[in-house]
C-alpha cells in the first residue's frame, strides 16, 4: 500500500467525520426543545470558557469539513513529490496537511471572537442567525466585491496550480513540509476567507449553505473551470443578493 492512499484516506475520514459532527449539531438544533439546547449568551460579559469552546469547536470542525476537500489535489501532488524525493515516508505529507489545517484553526479563533461580538451587538440571534438585514447585506456585498480583487485572483491561481507551487516554493525536510503547508494554507485563506463570512449572513449552522459554499470552492479551484468568469459571475450574484436584502431592510 502506497503512502498516497494512506494520507488521502486519513484526510477523507477526517472530512467525513467533520461533516457527520456538523449534521448532528444541525439535527440537535432542529429537534431538541429550547430548554435542552446550548445557546450563546446575548451579552459579551456573560460568555464563559465553555461558550467560547463550543463556538470554536463548531468553527474549527466547519473549516475542516469545508476546506479539506479542496486541498486534496495539492496534498496529493505534494505527497507524490515526497515519494519521489524521500521514498515512502508519509510524515512529510502529514506535516504539510497539519500545517494547512492549523491555518484554518487559527482563523477559527478569529471567527469565534467575531461571533462573540456579533451576539453582543445584537446582529446574531440565539439561533446564530442574522437578525439585521443591513448586516447581512454588508457581508454578502463584501464577499461579492472581493471576488473581483487582484488578491483573490492571485490566491486562486495558487490554489489551482499545485505543481507550479511545488516547483517554485519547495523547501527541504520536515520543517520545509510544515512551512509549505503554512504557505499553502495562508494563500488558501486569502482566497476563501470572505466566503466563510457568508455563514454569518445566512446562519452559522445552515447546513445547506455549508454544502453550497464547499461545492463553490471546489468548482472555483478546479483546473477545468473558467475561474475568471465563474468568480465574477458569483461576485455579481452576491452583490445583487446583498443589494436586494438591503432594499428589503429599508
């Protein structure tokens, strides 16, 4: 058994487990009586460590579920290069994957702190849904505008070109593998951070939105897609959607 199937199987297992956890959480929110459900405190000073832990766990698992599928082509290419350079030692790919996930787990800290403040400002309800039309519109329009930026395009090109990244950014050894994972994760974050904020506008635990955003990211990063057209059309849709919500809120 080669190391490529092993690392891919592990990452697929992590992804499926993350989706199972999210679906279970979504089921709980829709079936448990209100008295048995955990709900985020309304005021910032009411938050306890357990509240931050619950929210961070939710975001961390969500990032793994939504972002790992789009990272598999890069990880597969990296693993193949490691086999050619080092033999069958899969620890290099494990370090690369761990570093990639670490970037999104750190980003989850920022999302947790942002959610904490949004609840205290009254912009998110106890069900973690937007309670302000102008806030939702602002998030969607921001995500839409970002689709047209040079930074978005540069990060997207990186994510769509695994072999170019490996050729131009290769670093030797295990430390190099970890560093490359951080670089790839950071560039991937630069590509997709605005899309993750959309969850605040449509409901943090909106499973349908999670699936659609994940599929969008997979299509956008596909080498077979016309990424320029796809990204711009999506940007227009998000801006129009946000503008429509803004008008409804007037």
